[in-house]
């Protein structure tokens, strides 16, 4: 006879994993805001810029923002080469959230 699945335990594990992924995303986006210097903006200015970015439908603008963001990370990775291991380990987390926030840098 087969052992019944514990759906409650599986659901709890999925919820825990979801919570962990959301927390990582928030931390990564916060690091991105700091890395781009956008932390100098007020919360209202930053929110307004991000709203404009999210509402933009112009593919040309989005592509230009993506290129500028990619260039930012390429330049940053070269400068970050001599840094400590802990700093280098944070770069992938920042790169993961690069596309939406990189546009915010060029739109400002």
C-alpha cells in the first residue's frame, strides 16, 4: 500500500520557498537601488520614475534603457574585480534584477 502524501507539509514547504525567493528579490532590488545611486532620491521620486518606466510601451526606449543598464554592470564588474569575495558574491543578485531598475537609472 502506498504512503499518502502530506499535502499540508508540501504546501508549507512551497510557501516557505516562495517567501525566501521574494525576500532575496527585495534585497537584490534594494542593492541595485544603492548601486545605481538612486538611494539619493526621495521615495516619491523613485516611485514616480519606476511608475513611468512600468507604464512605458515604447520598445525603443526600453531597449536603450536595457543597453545602458548592461553597460553599467559591465563597467561595474571590471571595477569590482579587486574587491572582496563577499562583494563579488552579491553581483549576481544585482544582475538578476538589472533590467527593470537599469531603466530607472537612464530615465532620471
